[in-house]
C-alpha cells in the first residue's frame, strides 16, 4: 500500500460497508485489468458510451442503460432528461428551465441529502403534504402542467407517508410523467432491478461502486429506451448539464466488466457467507462481559442494502460513539457504522483474515 504511505494515509479495515466516504468497494482483478487495457488506446467516446450501455443492458436484462459518473450524477442527468424529452432543442439551456416542465414531485419522507442532485439540473423539488400520510389522491392532485418527474427513494419505500411505487407509477402514467427511482445502494438482491422497473419505474439510478464493485466514480441509469437515450444526450462527452460529470474510457470499461461479473455472481452463496461471518462475530463478542452483540437486519433508511445481516453491538461501559472513535484511531484503523446507540458491523467489505483483528479491537475498545 505504498501509494497511501507516501501520502501519510493509513488504509482502513472497512466494517462499515460500501460507503463513499471510505472508498465504496474493492474492484476485482478482472475489473482492474479492463481499466488498464482501456488506458492503452484512444476510442470514440460517443461510441464507447453507446456500446457500453448496450452491453450492460444485456447483462442486466433491461431495455437500456447509460453510464454516469456516480448515482448522484445519474439523478441530475435523469432530471434533465425528464424535462427535455420531446424538446431536444432546449437541452443546452439547462439549468435555465424557461419553457420546460421543471417540477419534481417527492414525498416528504423521501427527502434526503442526495435529492439536491436533482436541483442541479434546474428542476425544483415539490414535496407532497408533509403533515399527514399522502394518499394516492394527494399524488394525483399534485400533478400539474409543470410536473416533469416523480422521484421515489427506494430506501424509504417501507416508511409510511407515501403510497407504493406501483400505485404512484400508475398515477404518473395517467399524466405521462416519468417516475425516477433512486436505488443507489439497493443491491443485493439483484432482483430489485426487475422489481422496481416492473413496478413502474421509468428510470432506475444505481451506484457502480457499491455492490456492483465497479469504479467508485461510476453509476448507471437503467430504464426505457427513449428516456435513457435522452439521458445519454445530456451526458459526457456531450455538452450541456452533464459535461462536467466525466466518465472516462477506463471507468466505462471497468464498469462494463464489473456489471458482467455482478450479473453472474452466486448471490445466494455470498449472502450465506456474510451470514456465517456475522454469526461468528456475534458468538465471539458475546463471550466478552462488556458488550452485548446480536444479529440484526436493519430496515430504517440510511443503512443499505437491508438484505445483508449486520452485527449490532451495544457496549455496556462506554458509548458506541466512543468505541467507534477508538477503533478509528487504532492500529490498524477500523471503521464501523453507528445506529441508535449501537455499533453496526457490516460484513460486506471484510476480508476473512480481518475478522479476528476486528473482534480483538472491539474487545479492547469496549
């Protein structure tokens, strides 16, 4: 790890998950080799984007795909596409939305730190009623001639306050308003891709650098052919709102390879392996008198993907925040999640040889 040592940075043991702040996920050797190979020649970027989208769509079994420089960029570009579909002459005027529908409907419980990416396109976020749960009639009444899209946050679908995706999509279809689903970290399971699209999503936004295990600065827009084509028209290397959201040839090649590996991965075996890791950590930590450990699958927004079991640890002599800080300052440095006064340990990015190191560090820190 000399490159980090040269910069005075310590690598981390990642028991937090595919979190952007610590680098997302690690790429397979095949992905790194695809990126290296891509760096050895020049290509037409427009053609590369087009062919990459076709390859990814085939691997994932969807109609169309567009590569982006991350899920947040995907939200910006998707919003731009929803505003200019059928008005291609106005693409270059964004974020000036004069003459375009420019409102993005969103449930109040679906607001999060990332929906501001929609605003970068020039679109304006319009919340449905916040005081009570929005009904399907509230959704229908909220649609006006200025409505360009409906943004549905996948991680919040279990929360009260908004009808189901399928119900919302049915209403939007009546008015010809596209539904965009932010599902950045919602795989596994892989079946979520088909589920969201089958439930009526016109566009689905994914991160390429989480469980897909592609380059951290990559993302995907999946969905209908016409809307994805409009997304591509707003994306690099075209000029316009997405020009600065660059996806270089190495990133594109790496993501194509990562998606192919992701589509063929034995997901059941991976989930079983994570479950076994969690059970082993729970047993080890519960032998220690200064903590209580349990297996838990979170459901509240903010800790995704929810299908992966976690180890939740409640220290009895220190706060979870104090223990997490001690782990971060330790040698080796370890990062964990925090959830309602407990440590949340995600097995997703842990190597087998790191497990005993993690357990000993937690025992010492508590």
